[in-house]
């Protein structure tokens, strides 16, 4: 499913083109979670355990990236005050 993944990444990248640096990191995390969700669902539909596992992995990594971005934003806001 690399072509599906590439299409999703391209679509999400175009949607976030006007975002700031912090927003881009959050967008990247959100897009990775979304792609993972789609991959996992595609793995369910096709019966591909490998695709399902890859999707779950991407969902978790996207969640971690999102949490790290939240911490960075919190620290940045605290330093600016």
C-alpha cells in the first residue's frame, strides 16, 4: 500500500502548507496517526497482518510525536512569559 500512503501524505502536506513551525510538527504527528489508522483499517480489510501492524505502529508514533510537540509548546510558552 505504499501508493495509498504516499497519496495520503501528499494530501495532508498540501493541507498544512501555510502552518507555522510548531503547527507543522503537530500536523506531521496528526497525519502520521491518520495514515496509521487508514493502514490499520486497510490491513483489517485485506487480512494483511503486516499492514495492520505497520498502521498501529504509525498511530503510536504519531501519538508520541504529538505529545512531544505539546510539551515543547508548553515549555516555549512558559519561557516567553
